C-alpha cells in the first residue's frame, strides 16, 4: 500500500514536472515576420513588436496605446523645450550591465549614424534635439530645438541598446564628434546573430533564422514582472490556412490574425479561444483633389468632380459602412466616423456620424452639377489590408447606386504602392496605424499640405491643401500643454471631416486565437507579445 | 568528357547572363521598392540616403552594370529588405528545401518506378488497370488541396503528425539537417508526400507506358524465346531501356521542386526557399529575386549535366560529345 502510494506520488510528481516543462514554453505563429532583430533597422509593425520584447523604450504604451512608464519612471517638461526623464532604478541589460543615461544617448546617436537601416522616423526624432544631458545616473535632460510635445509618444518606438557593443570614450550628445564612439557603428547582422541583441526587455534573443523562426528566452535579469514563459518560439506562417490548421493540430499555442471567416470555426471547436480587439488601423479612400485632370475620373463637364466637397460628402453618404463591416468583415471591424478610434487623444468626443443616406447623396451630386453621376475608377490593393479587394468592390457598388459609374482596379501591393506614389490614381485606398496613439499622426502624413522637406503631407497623394488646417496643425504639434493641444487637434480634425479629402471606412480589428488554458490581452497596436499571453488557472 | 564539361560551362554562363538581364529588368518594371520600404514618417534626407545606398538613384542600365560587376566578384547584392547579402539569405533556407525535395524524389522513385513496372507488365489485368486509374488522382488533384487534406486527416483528426514547420535539426558540418531526428521525420513526411504525389503518378505512368512498349520489342521477344528468366528480362532488357525518359523527368522535377515547391512550403509552413522567392517578389526585393533565379538556373544546369552523364551510363550508344569526322 505504502509502495503504491509512493509510486503514485512519484508518478504525479513526474507528470506535474512534465506539464510544468510544457507550460513554460510557448509557440506563436506570426502572420508577418520581422525583417531584422535590430530595433532601429526597419520601422514596421512586426519589427517594432519583436523589438519591444527584447529592447525597451523610455516611454511605453499599454494595450490601449496610452503612454505608460517604460525605462523612464517619469517625465515632465521644465519649460517648452526642456524635458526631464527620470530613469527606473535597478534596471539591468540581459548581460547584467546596469542601464545608464549614456545608453540612451548612445541609442540616439546610433539612430543618426545607422547607414544600413531603411529610413524610418528615428532620425526625424533625434534631429529635433538641441542637446541631451545626463546630470546624474538616473536623469536625462533633453533640450529640443522647438517645442516638441510628441516627444514621449515618439520615444515609444525607439528601443534602447547597450553602449558596450561598440568601442567608445566618454559618451556625450555631440553628433559631430560621433558622441564619443571610436569604433564602428553596430551593424544589423550583429543584432540578427545575437551578438549585439542586448536589451533590457523581458526576453533575450536565442536564435533568429529568417523564414524559419525566432527563439527567445526569458531574461533572468529582467527588472519588471518576470514573464510566465521560459522560452518562446515565433514561427512565420504568412498564410492564414496553415496558421489555423497548425493551431487545431496543436503545433501552435497562439496564432496571430486568423481569417475572420474562421473565427466561427474556432468558436465551435472545443479547446480553443480567441480575442478580438479594435485596432488603430483605419482603412479609407483618398480622393485626388489636387488636379483639374485626374487620370481615373471623367465627368461630362470636363472637370474633376472630386474637387467638389459636395461630391466627396455624397460619396461618403453613399457607403453603408455597417453592412461592409457585417458582411465583408464578418463583424471584425468597427465603422469609422473619424481617423482614430473615439476616445484617443485628440479625437472628437462626438464626431459627426457618417451615416448611410443614398437619397441625400444623390441630391448632393445633383447640387454639385452631376445629376447623372460621372465615371470613377477605384484603385486598391488586394493583398494588403483585410479583405481589401472585396471592400473596394462593395464601395464601387454603393457608388453606382447613386449614379456614379464605377470601375474597380485592385492589384498586388508591390504594383499598387509605387503607382500610388506616382499619383497614377484618382480614388485610392489607404490604410494607416497611428502608432503614436494620438490624432496628429494621421493628419501629419495624410492631410496636411504636401511639404516633404518639413515632413508634412508625405502621403498626401491627393494633394489636398487647406492653409487654415495647416496652420492649426503646426500650432498643435508645437503646443506642449496637453489640453490646448488636444483642442487644436480636434479643430484640425473637424476641418478634415468637413472637407473629407480622405473618406474613412472602418478600423480593422485584430484577432488572436489560442489553445485552451491561455488568454491574450489584445492590443490596439496589433503587436503580438509573449508576455501578454497568460495561462488561466 | 572534359570537352563536354567545358562546352556546357560556357553555355551555362550565357544562360545565366540572359536570365539575369530578364529578371533584373522585369522586377524593375514592376515598380519602385522604395515606396514599399520607406515609411512616410522618414525625413527627406533619410529617404534620399536610403535610395542612394540601395543604388536606386542610378539609371537602370547603370544599376545593372554595377550588379554585373559585383556579381563577377561573387557578390550578388544585398537584400533591400533584410540588409544582408542575398545569397546568405537563400543559402540559409537551402538545407530545408533540399532535404524536403530529396525525400520527395526518393519517394517518387521507390514508389513510382516499381508500381509503373507492375502496371506495365499487367496492364490488361485488374491490378494494372487499378494502378493506372488511381494514378490519375495523383496529378489531377490540386497540390494545395491535397496538402490541406493531408493536414486535416493526419494532423487535425488523427493527430499523428504535426501540421507544419520543420522538426529538430542536427548540425552536420555546419548544415542543419532534420532528417536525422525522429521529430524531423515526423515533420518532413507529410510535405514530402504532398510534393511526391504528382511526381509518383508521372513517373509511374511513364514507366508503365515504357514497359508495355518494350515488351513488344524484338529484343524482348528474342530474349524470351532464348529462355531468359522473366526476372532477368525485366531487369536487364526492359528496365534499363526505359529508364532514360524516367531519369530525364526525375532530373527536371528535382530541379523544379527545389526552385518552386512554393505551394507545399506555404501549406506546411516549411521554412524553405520557395517561400523566400514569393516574399521577395511581393516586396520587390530585387537582389534576392535575381540571385534566386540565377541560383536556380545554376541548379538546373547542373541537374541537366548529371542527367546527360547518366544517359551515357545507361545507354552505351549515347556519346556526350559527337565524334569528329
């Protein structure tokens, strides 16, 4: 009896051990793979998401993209152009070295000397700095050339790297003297092979083979709450079918963005769960309002009808957003009335509802002088946004119902984006994630007048230009006071929604599916983070 | 033999050159990769710097000559997207594809040829007819669908095999191989079968047709009249004679599976080269696409060479170099 009890105990202990070992590792299937392990190489969502698990930023974002302390415990403005950041106490890199203000300064300098990278916003951020000082081991003073209220938001994507990966003398923010760096600047290949992938994040890189997978291990020197999983494997599985079968077969614990049509299947299969979270990615159509002759719009009177605001409003009214969301998006989207979900910084508390009203749309068209409509080609991708091709078809049909003769030209993204940049379209689909989590991002790149040298209107392919809006916007992004700035952004947004240079459709929702016993805290920024996967007791 | 090799080498250099021109200009014609790479948040200078670094500010012919000059020094360019040498990117994925294809081709031969032999020898009996009829399924069912069905059956319902990915690897001379581990085999078998099915059907039918044709030939009849044992007739007289078309097809299939097993790699999330090509085309990553196609051309050239040498070994009448008069 005693023997058998002992056996049982051993057995259950063994089983428990085995279960424990299994419970400590996690396999996640990614829909798109990061292009490098260097946090400053390529500013793309998969890269930012992966980087934020290994490297941390001064300021972080929570699941709803509100700013929270990261490596900086707190920050405040001393005056309009001076920011004080207090670093967290007791933070160590994965190699045990303590975090110092010099690491932050080194990171700033590196982004200015990162020749291998694909141009992103990092340089644009650091260029705004006049000086960076470190008066003590936990304080960082950043002086900006102009008032720069978005500094904390912009710092949420700049992973801090360790200054010991290069040879250097005393590190100071002196860009002309390479900030004291004497050796070669770190290269992307050394991050990929793990040599330089030393961060303060909850995980450290174990191996990265492009196309086959990324393995990370728990960083035992992590200063924050230790993550639940000892080792995590991220596998790139770009096709939704294999992601789903892999989940159902038990190969994966968590999968990123299963197809919306498969969610029902996941729901009906016992042993699996999913979470749907509205994201900040908005899908819209941008109208060519800048040219009298636009290539894909033809009206009887020879004008470009898209230049008339009544026509743009009519188009907006002709679209039944709720039906598109219900039928085409399987409910996994949110109809949009503005360019960032309600409630985020700078959005309108009560945006005018973009309601479906085909009768009024027809009336507006007639008023504008197009009672018989005009010819319009809708251009879009067919492999970039969720169901993009079908959405364009649906919008085209809605427009034909109010008398606009539409054609659809959907193409692969590698053809579409270069063409759009050359302004070869008249009415083109766009998608944007406001990664700063506030309203200025969309306005800056898509709405303000085209002025690339100022970093404004760089995606304004329709060449909409409203001097009043530009003025308000520029004032907003140099107003440090949050209440004031929010008011200005709301004004700019109100002008945009009145003029509709871009016609919003919906916000995509992100979906994560997982095996039983797990939960995932869905994130508005669409990041898949291992530390957000929790097991349910 | 030396002359033959030399001639082939010169031929293949021209082929490679032609391929590089076609692919280089074709990818250029699709569009400007900068629009896919650079974020609208980048400053004008940063954007210009990236364009200059990738050489995209040069006229296309100049870009091509720069590429050619570097290629002659063994540098096929750096991936626009990943920032590392294109060849490194491809070579990293090669072992996975190679082992998948080797398993698939082995399956093709050890299943396809014997079944074809049986079908050809007994073509008027139910056994032969049955084999031939079933083989139609092998190449008429779409590859993608076959793969999904295999996964549903063996991974989701029965739970015997993993649905996707590559198993544990063992490093042999620095090359990670998964066919040396049990876990590796459990992962490789389904995609290999998926790749092999169509080829099994092809080889089977080719063998069966050859066998039934050869059976009516004079030399087979003569051997039979002479009293040669049936087994020896099949091995020495029939099989040897029909193998030439089979070797050709298997050779070509080997090449195309290595280069373009994209569908299977996608369905089974196999981390091979085929997926890399598709990704690179989507991202207009020209250096990778060009390097890939050139490498694949090289593989085809080598495979053809091996096939020709095998011909000579199989058929004494075949001479690699035409005798000079």
